């Protein structure tokens, strides 16, 4: 792929280096998914509604309205039907094995009860990463990318210097005043902010490409220092987040545009971002306490890239590192020289103690396990590539190495998408058959109504005698349907009805008598055990036909 490079715009190919979660305020609601066979299966309300029987619809409505612990009952309803509902899914997300077990064991079961007996449940609300509502595909909002670039640029301008005396005096507005001083615009004059001349489009997967997978992992907090000999382990953050996985090469395409008069230009931007973020990434790879808990294969890959092809691209200003999204770490969103991170301490006399430091005391990692004692990955690392032709071989080498690392994950995702597509095709075919059958049934019902209406109009136009003949035919046809091939004995109700009709018709008009004779000859032997030849004589049908 040739990357477009112009003075006023750059086409960006963005690769994930580590798992990424960009909050969007949306969650996977417990009634909108089931977890089965290691996957979160997203349910569409319309599909679910069609799949539920009338009895299940009524049961689910009753569970929602019940006064005693409806949350647990609804969770159990979906969990107990997980295998069945999973087949309805149009979207699947890999989940950490521990989450799958927790869902199977704890969904619908109280986690605790208060003194009044009121139950608390695990809500299983899983935070989603930013996604396109139309198809659920993850994307990178331009605002998130630009925010990370802005932090790096401000850090570059500040050059590790402390706040000036005026900024120290006005602590509430210190950050805002610092930005205005560094970017050289007056308070309230946002139109003079140089970042207004730098635009970043949202980054989406390439058209016709396989959309990136997502994966629900633990977000785990680990202390940077070794535990003390007599120290009790402190509770560590353990939450679930949907993430875009690590090592997805050129998974998103975006664009950076420089408006006329822009003062923040590409080369300086690359230097600022790489100068800010590269040392942080290298520090994570070589942290004296936590680096050994990292996924070592991943750690070796990133270290190699920084020392080889990625390092060469950085030196040639062909792209830059960014750290984006949730759990990027306090150091990645604050400036050197003025960094003041709130550190919580112990509670004393019921009051939370805290102080402010230049460095955080914990790091947060993505983990496949609840314990998080190995295989950890940092959150949020991206490589933003706008490589020109002379450096294409370096960019290709980076992508190949990332692709090799993530190949099993991507191939499994591709296989799942193919299966989902096949299911969707079968579902569409079944829906088409159902719709066709429904149209046929509706057409038949309309035809029946029209026939009844036409018959009623015809009866209304007939003489009373002809209406009686039609009623005789209708009664015998209904009786024949009931008998299903069997026949009544002679001299019973139907046989007597035929005799009465033949006797009464003697005084009718010739046309009416002919209709009576035809009706009796057609329907009497279908319903009554008689010999038609004998009945013609007994009922004097020939006389009825005489002019």
C-alpha cells in the first residue's frame, strides 16, 4: 500500500503494539449477551424476540416484574439458555477464561446480602471500547489520538521545567495557565490555539478488510516496588475491559491534516511524540520489578523493534509512538517537570490519607488471568506510521513481525467471522422461507375471505330455493371433510336431508330442479353408503330433470 504524503496531510496506518481500550460510555448489558464456549455472544433484541416462544416471552416479562430479586432471575434465564442463545449471535468477543467460569458459576447468584436480606449481584456490565454503532467494529477516535499528541507536544515545549510563580500561586488554574503559556494564546482566545490548525480524522479499518477482533481481559493493578517481608497483600484493581488486542499491523487507517498557517508540523511532531513516549515504553520493558511479569515473547518483540526497524523509522521521522486510552498511566498523561500525581495512603481515623508525587506507585496491565502474576501487557501503545517509499522496507518489516505475533489470534477471529457469516446466510435463507410462507398464507387467507364474500353476494342474489341447494352442498361438503373418506349409514341425517330436498323440489322451476338433481348425485354417494343407481330411482331424480 502506498502511503499518501503531502505537506498539508498525511495518511496514517496505525498498528496496535499493546492492548487498547478507549472508553465510550457503553457497556455490554447482561440481557444483551451470553457467554458460552469462551466467547461473549452479542444478542440483537429483534433476533432474541423471534427466537423466544410465547411462553418464554411471558416468563421473561414476569421475571422483570417480580418484586423478589428480578435481577438474579433474569441473569439465570439467560445463563441457562446460553448455548441456545449463542447460536443467534451476529458478533462474538473472546473473553478471559476466568470470566467465562465466573459467568457460568455466579450469574444469577447473589454475591452478598445486606442486613435486611437484600441481595447484590455481579452485574456483568462489561465496558466496551469505542465502536461504530452501525456494525460494532472498533475504531480509534481522532479526539483520543489528538489528545495524546497534544500531551507530548506540551511536554516538548515545557522541557521539564517547573511551573512559574504565577502558576504555582493559582493551583486551580495552573494546568490551564500552563497550556496557554506554552501554546502562546491568551485566556479565552481558543481560536489562537495552534492545535486548531491540526486535524485528526477518526481511524477506521480499511474498507473490505477483516475488522479487528476485540477481547475482554482483566485490568489489573500492580505495585512498582517489591512486597515487604511482613506486608499483607493489598487488594488490587481487577475489572474487565473490552480491548483491541496487541500486535495488529496497520489495523486502522486515519489522516492528519495541517491547515494553512499551521505551526506544528510533521517532523517536530514526530520528535515530540517519540521523545515523550519512547522512554516510557522502554521503562516499561525494563522495569526492575514488573518487567519479569510481562509477556516475555511480546517484550522481546517490542525491544527488538525499538532497537532495529522501529527505531530506524523513529530516527527518520516516519511515524511516532502514542499511548492512548484507559489505563495509559499517569506518567503518559502528565508533563515532566510539573507532574504531580495523587497517591492514596492508609485511612487514619476514618480519613483517607494522600500525598502528591512525581511518579505513580502502581502500574495497570491487561491480563488473561485473575492473579496476573505473569503474561501481563501494558495498555494503550500504538505505532502511527506515515512512511514514505524509501523507508517502506522498514515499515513492512515492522508489520510482518507484528503479524507473526498476532497470527493465531487473527486467524481464529477470521474463522469465527466466516462461521458467523454462514450462520447469517442460513438465518437469512430461513427468514426468506418464513416470509414466503407467511406471504402465501396471507394470500390464501385473503383469497378465502374474498371467496366467502363473493359466495355471500351470490347467495344474496339467488332465489330462496337456490340458496337452499347451496346450503345442502355446503353441509354435505363439511360432513365429507369430517368423515375423511368414511360414510354415514343409510337412512341417517344426511340421507334424510337429500330425500326431503328431492321431495320439496318437485314444485320448483326446471333450473332449480336441475340444480337439486346435480347436487344430490354429486354429494350423496360421497357421504352416505348408498347405490347411486338405486337412489336415482327412489328420489326420482330423472323426473326432477324433466322439462
